[in-house]
C-alpha cells in the first residue's frame, strides 16, 4: 500500500466519526508490517475523558486481533467535511504508539485533499515513557 492510499483510507474513516461536541471528524488508517490495514475514527462522549481518538481506535482494533508489528499510520482530521492544515496525533496517542512502534514508525498527517506531511514517531515524541523508565 502506498502512502497516498493509506491517507485515502484515513480520509474515508473520517466518515464514521462520532463528534457531536467538537465537530472535528478524525479518521486513521494503520498499516501493519504484514500489509493489513485497520481503520478507526474518533468517538466523542459527553464526559470528554471517555472520548477515544481515531489513532487509538485503529491501534486497539489491530491489537485486539493479535497484531503487534506496525509500519505506518495516516491521520486525517478536520471540522465537518474540511481537511485543511492537518490534525497530528495528540500526546496520549503518541504515547500509545510508542508502546508498540519504533522511533522510525511513519506518521502521515493529511493536510489537504491530496496532500500530507510525513513524520517519524521519534520526532513527534522524542522522550517517550517506556519500560526502561520503569526500572
């Protein structure tokens, strides 16, 4: 799967987002190392702490199916139908990614209908809390 195809899958995943409070529709498409794609969307809740982001939805789906090796994730977000400027993963999502992905894991942030910016997880979260910190 190409990066553009992964971004398109994230754009499509936005359509199922449940965001009655913020109006921000976010979709994510997670590519496993074996080539399988898991999608997710944000699901808001009136108790904001119970809200789950699109990235963690996709990761949870993949992990619950036994996946543990990931190559990339694409994230597409915007208010209503508009995707303009990009919605990078929040800090919690970055930390969850760091639990399962290497610093070289590719994070594609969709910035427009046909555009995206590629980041490395290690650049987005340079000091991730990991198992080594617990020793």
